[in-house]
């Protein structure tokens, strides 16, 4: 009797644990899996540090690099650990204009993150809507929209961005618009494949038999089941948008000098590399590298966690 009762108790306990695991929302399961992945946790910590530093840049930065009254041209190209004529410590040195590199990086992070996240978010909304609607409608509209996507994807993203910025000019809003144009097709292609599979499911037929509006079927039933691959692509595209903006700013056609990003900071010190003033480009480049690596670590982990073929 005691053995039977013990076995019954263990069965009930196992069922209780399974019930709790099943009752957890997919969001909580994903966050838990990310926190238990060492590389993903490292990426989360890196990205969190950069985001917090960017948000509180005015409080953390020892100098406002946009305020000309705080700059002294005599402090230009000072090596790391130097002191200003006013006595302020330049922890990682200054650039050619006498700006504290630590402050410039903190403010540059704000611009890079703003451009990367906002462009990826808007492109996600546009691309996902086009991909969902075209897959749901099917027929000639679907074929026409997908040919546009194919044409878009056949051109290098940087070439499209260069053309748009050459026409529109420099500015944060201009580069965000250029990045949206270069990215929306990736989201449309990604969600289109998932939506083509989901529209044949039984729950979609049931929703149609209940005379639900097409918009409700699309965005309340099909879209939630297409989110996993979309989340992975969105994470990767944020890193790509930041990298593309840095490339355009490095080439001198992205952001103006009054709104420096990490790419523009790297460009400012590029001409001084051969003269030995490595820190002007090195530290902004290191910050950009760590930010992109952190986002990619999260994206790689999400790809494995949200893989429907993953065991367990």
C-alpha cells in the first residue's frame, strides 16, 4: 500500500509540474530559455548596458559633445588617461575636435540605437502586413507583390540606401527612411512563407465558417502563429540596420557632423590611424562591435529556442 501511494504521489507531482510548465506563457518560456543560455545571457547583458548608457547619456557623460562652449581645440587628439587644461580626465582620450571620446560614444549610441530600432520596427510593420495580406489573398496580387520583393532583394541594401540618401540628403529621418526601404522586403518574404502554411490550417477554416472579418483572421489568428520566425529576423535586422547606418555615416553620406553616430566617430579618426592616434577610431569601433555581437547572440539563441523542430 505504501509503495502504491508513493507512486501515486509521484505521478500527481509530475503532472503538477507538467501542468505548471504548460501553463506558462510562450513569452515566459522564451525569456526563461534565454536566461538559461550563457551566450544569450551575455548578449542580453551587453545590450542592456548599452541601452541604459544611451538612455542616461546626459547624466553619465562627463561632457556634452554637442556643446561648443565645453570644447577646447587645444585638447584635440589627447591619448587615453590625459587631463584637460581644465583638469577633467579624458578616460579614453579625445578626438581631433577636443571632444571627450567617452561622451561622444555615449551620445553616438543614442543615435545608432534610435536609427536601428526605429527603422527595423517600421519596416517590420510594413513588411509583415504586405507579406500577410499577399499570402492570404493569393492569386495575381500575391504573385505581383512577391515579384516586387524579389526585385528589391536582388539589389544590395547599401546601394539602395546610397541612392535614397543621394536624393534626400543627410539627416536622421532620411537615413531611417532609407533603411526602411532596404529592409521591409526581408520581413515580407519571411512571414509570407509561414502565412502560406497557416492559411490552410483547420482553425482558419473554422474562423471563416464563423464569418469572421478577414482582418480579424489575419491579425488575430494567423499572425500570432507566424511570429517566431519574424522575431528572429527582426532581431538580426536591428543589428544589420545599425551596421548599415554606421557604414553610410563612415562614407560621409549618413548623418551630419552635428549628429554623430558610432560610424561617424570611426570615420573622424580613420585619417589619424597611420599617425598613431588609434584611439579615435578604435574605441567607437569596439563599442559598435560589442553592440552588434550582443544583438546577434540574442538572435542566434532566439533562432534555436523558437525553432519548431527543436526537441523538448
